[in-house]
């Protein structure tokens, strides 16, 4: 709904954090971690463009509320322990 | 050169004149040939154009006498002040102007201004200019030198005083 | 107290007297001594400000934007290629409605390489949403910086301003300047306190994405701010005069225009020289006048229109050229004059590019030319002045 110029501030301002935007809904493919193959190299954690991978005991835990399913972690993982599966499968 | 015109402008201002002084840089590097101009008037100065017909010409480096026409545009009543080595014969210059000489380089060197190989003459020459110019006196020039000189204030003042005393008229 | 100083020092003193709190700048000829002087002020403690050395002009403006968003009064200075490198962030500053004040020492663009005056750099920024004030004296530079903060920080304006002076002709020319008392400046210009700013513990995003359904409303508001600046400039100058006893002519300074047959419209230092020429020509019986564009943004449309209705000829001098069109001052002045019933003959003179001296003699010849063409009608709307190889001699 377009607001009148009189109702808006001088410049667009947002006072809510962007975390309200649950970008996980954008996902088509979902990363699935096979912890048995993980070498704890942390490469997935470094490469995740959205910073949604946390390390727990050195192993990746992916926050699916925000993960957009880009697959960068899967592509970069040298041990091939992250595979991308279609949402709804598995 | 630029400092010299600034000293002149400040001195004339102290005497109640309106002033405007400005440099023209070829390249903005210390030692490269530059020109600087000054206007002195009873009325506020609005003309921002360059000066083409000066009343006075001051030459800080006598080697410029060979390369360029220092007298270009000088008014018929004009006076010329040249920093010139003492005892050296003046080159051929038109008789119609009044010439004044001062060995500002030796004076600056003697007072330890700049280095022995590259003495800075801008304060000494302004002492000499106070002698030949009808509009500015020595005392305000010295006062301005004290304000402008970043170091060796009293040496600069002494050099200007000595130059004032030793400026002589010369006939080419 | 009156002191002899360069335009650059007058600029630095202006920022100091306005109590700029953050200064981010990158040195460039011929602006360098502004930055040096301000760095001195900060080092000696004469000015309590954060001085941020940066690696480029783009970064300088980015730092100013950040500081101003945090509620600090900021200042920077640049010239020529430095200004044009800032172009992107200049638009950000105005869109974010940040009343930053900047000095631009107007200098020609390369190639050909040049460090001398013309207005191409400033004119190229005319659509950035900045107020643009062209000054003619060092006093005006100092006064305008102080006034610009007061104009721009008003809640109805909230736009940045560029205070423009000519390379070398002003930046490096020493002339008497009255340094106002700090207490008087403080009484005129209160501390900056914006309605909204970034604060620790209260995270906010500024300048975020806006979809097509809302973008125009923000631009419309910025337009209202620039429009309101016209009155604001005049009101602030009246208040300035009541305190400091000086004024500089509002948006369009008119000199001997009341009974003039022909007028010269110009901006920057050449306008000061032109006043001498007006006096000398009037002494010879010519009814000539000068209209100085002091504020190019906002443009003095009403003032130009009123003047156009009274004169027979209007010569517009541009110290830059808009390729494919004409001089920018000319096209805008002519647009302003369009609605006048009996329009004057208007002609554009392109002069003084790259530091070419515009002498009193040249200005006199421009007046003579507009006197002739105002009777006969202009044959060429745009004439380049004093170009070697062209037939007409101007000197």
C-alpha cells in the first residue's frame, strides 16, 4: 500500500532487524550433513554466504530458518559430506 | 615568491590599504619558476583578473633576466627591483625605467636563512621593496615577516632590515 | 577582526567557526591547504573534531555520510577529479537527507590536464540534490559555510550543500577577511541535533530498499526540501546580516540592474571583476548591470524571470560547457525567462575554461556585444570567447 509523502520519513528507515525475514522459505534444495564423513575442516562455515552455519563441536549445524539452499557449502566440502536434496524429499 | 607577495599584502593591509595577492604556479613545486602578483588600493579590490601592467616588478632570481621579458607591460613610471650579485655588471636593460639592486642571496645566506647552497631570499627582498615602494614602509613589512616566517623569525627580520639599508639604484 | 588570508584558509576558518565535529578529507590541488589548516586546528586543539584521513574522495564522502547519520556536523573539501569521484556518494548524501557541507575548489577536468579554474566539476554535480553556492570573495566563502549549515540543518530542508570557489583565483588569493567572534557564530548557529540518527543500542537501517510503489514519494519530499531552500536561504541571510552586518545577495545578487538595458549573468570570481567593468561602463554612459548567480541549486528562477522582463539583452557567461547543448547557466536562465511576455535577447558566452583569464577588457567586449545583439537579435546563441583560431578578437 503506497503511503502519502506526508506519512513517510525523509529517507527510508527500518527499525526492525532483517532477521524477521525468514529466507529459509526461498529454498528449493536443502543441505543435509552426513556427520560420519565430516572432517571438521570448517570450510563450509567459512564459505556460507549467509552466515547460517554454526559449528557445534566443530561440526556444521545449518540454520534452516535462514538457509536459502544455495549449495555453496555442498560444493566446497572436500569430504563431500554435505549433499543437496530437494525440499520435501528424504 | 608566494611568501614574498603574502608579506607585501599583509604589510600594506597593516597600513590601512585593501590588498589582494595571488600566485601563478606552473608546477606547484618549491624552486620551480613561479610568478606572484599583488594589488594595493584605497578601495576594496574586486578585480580578480591577472596583472598585465604593473607599477613594480620584483625579480627574485637574476637568471630569469635571460629567459623572459621581465619588463613586459611595466608602466612608464615603473620601478624594477632585482636580486642581483653585488659587484656584477647589470645586463643591457632599457634606460626608461628605474632599477634597484640588492644582493638578497648573500644577505639571506649570511643570516642563515635556507641553506648555504639554496638561501631563501623572499624576506630579504621584501625589506628592499619597502625601500623603493611609496606605499609600504619597513616596519609593517618586518611585522608581517614575523607573522609569516615559520622559523628563524628574527634572522628573517634582520635580513630584511639589512636589505632595506643596502638597496641601491643602478643605471644599466 | 579583519585578517589577510587565502580563500582556502577562509574555508577552513568557516568550518572551524561552524564547529564541524567530523572532518574527513583527501588532499588535492588546489584544495590542499584547507585540509592542512583544519588538520592543524584539530592537532592544536583549537577545533574539537575528529579528523579522519581517508584514501580517496569517495571514502571521504562515505565517512561524512556515516558521521552525519550518527548526528555529527561534518565538513569536507575537494576539487575537480576528487569531486567527480564522489559523484555516487553525493547522491547518497542528499537521498539520505544529510546536511553535510563541503567546499569545492572548482577546477577544470582533464584531459587536457589542468589545475586551474573552471566550473565543469561543479556543474557536473548539478543533479545530485546538493545545494550549490558560488562565491566571489574569500569573505563570502567563510560566511556561506556558516550560513549553509543553518540553511541545510533545518528540518524542512535536510539536504547537503556545496560551497564553491574558483581554483587559485580564490583558493590561493590573499585578501582581507573578517573573522567573526565565535560567540556570535554560536548564537547564530546552534549545535546540530537531527530528529533521527543512528544510536548505539538502537539498531536501524537507513536508506533501505523501496519498491516502485513508494520510491517517488521520497524523491518528491527531497524536491520539497530543495524548493523550501529558496526561502530559507533568504531568511538565513537576513538573520546573518542582522548579527554580522554583511550580506552577499541571496540567490541572485543584482548589481546596478534597476535601470539596466543589458545585464551580464555570471557566477564565481568573474562576477567580482564584472562589477568594476559595470562601474567603468556606466561612467561612460552605458546602462549595464550584473546579475550574479550565487545559488545555482536551488536556481533563482523567479529572480531571473523578473530581471528578464525588464532588460533588452541578457548575456550569460558560463565557465563550463555542456557538450551537445550550451552552458548550463544559460540553458537554465533561458528556461526561466521563457514565460516572460517580452523576452530579452539572450546570448551565451563560454569563457575562462581551464583558468584562461577573463580580463576586464573581455567583459567589456561581452557587454558591447550584447548591446549590439540586443538591438539586432542574436545570430549565434552560443559564442566561445577568446579562442585562438576564431575570427573574433576579444583582447
